[in-house]
C-alpha cells in the first residue's frame, strides 16, 4: 500500500464511554479487593453495531465491575470487521476531549474515529476515512507515545492475511494526518491474535499466540529497517484464543485477557515483565460472544510496559 493522506468522511454514529483501568503493584493476584486490584476493560462491537464494555478486577475470584452497552447504533449492523484499542479522555462530560480508535469495515476501508459527549447527552462524533486495501487483514493496532512535551510518536500495525506484519508512521501537518509505510516483516501466518503490551520511545512489544499453541513476544524497535525480535515464551496451550488484550498492572506487569470466541469465554492472566512468568487467574465472569473485541484504555493511563 502506498502512503495514505487522510480526508474527511463522516458517518452516523453514537457515543461511548469506558471503564477505569488502575495501575497498581505488579502482581495482580496478591490483591483481593476491587479498590486495589489491577483492572482491564474489554470492549466489543456487537453484531448490531453497538459498543459495549466489560471491566474486570483481578480479585480472587475475579470481579466484573462494569457490564453495559455504551453506544447503540454506533455503526450499521454487521459493518465493522476489525477494531484497534480505543481510548477516552479525562472527562466524559467534556465535549472537547473525545474517545478515539480505528476500525475496518466490511468494505475493507480503514477509519479513524473520534467521539465526545457532554453531561446532558450531547454527542459529537467524527470519522475520517484513511484508505482502502484492508481486505484480509486480521488485526490492527496503534501505539502513541509522547517523545517530548510537544512531540508524539504514532505508529500503526496491521497483520495481513498472508502473515506479513505491516508498520506505518503517522505524522500530522497542517491538521492533516498521513500514514507512511515504515516496514514489513513476514513469518506470522500462524498467528491468531496480537495484544500490545509495551510502548516506549524506542520500541513497541506485542504478545502473539499461534495456531500451534505457542505464545510469543514480538519486540519491534522504532528504527528502520523494521526488524522484530521474536521470543517464544510458551510452547503450547495458547491456541484457543481468537483475541487477546492487555492492560498495565503495576510498574512493569500486564493484566492479559484471552478470549475464546468458540465458547464465548474469557480467561485472565497476570503476566510478569517479558512474559517470563505467567499466572492464570481464572475464567472471567460473563460472556464474550460479540464479533469484534478490543481493549479500552484511558488517555491518562501510564503507557504499557510489559516487556
């Protein structure tokens, strides 16, 4: 795909909000109250085109602290095929601070979306069409890291159907963003899902699970050419998850949610730095049957640092 320059494309959409992700000490299993436990917020686009949220605290047993539909009729039914993580601003009542994320529709077009909501229910949605050519892609994600008080690194990733991992650098000039390809890496045909677990000024890291049951860390320096460093941290049992998502837990840990779409079940894990230690916390309450899962984060959350 060539360099894309964004142009406006407005769609009829609703509004959404998110739950709270708490950054607390790294070993989530040590804590037994919802006030101190690490949390993860799982979002989903339903078959009806609604956005919903479920938030879980890593207590013993696991506690679901939030479960609700947050945006009805966000998209036409069945139109969204993929979603990145979504972020929200400091106050849902502030119309100047919106929620934002990426989606790919069934026409294989990528959109960047933003939302704002006022305390009296006023909705302020806006979508920008980035470009087509996303047929066959199996995952998308965007990492945003502040490099200085006035400079931000924005890097997007897409896992293509042939197993190629694509990377783009996103820049802004005159209020317009452009996506410039910044590298590819092959060899990921056996990957089922990927979850971002680290974001720093110089690299991003994903956890990926394979059809063979393996679990990998994929460390991607921001340098060019793109040269991921892949480490196999588990050799079996991880093939059941069609989606994974991570949230920061403590200084350098990750709370990981794996979703088995075949059974509609979700399983929570406390993952140590570099995924050298992984502790199963159990089956999460509720179901995960919606077709397009994604992770929710607050804009104010500390960046992921699981590797």
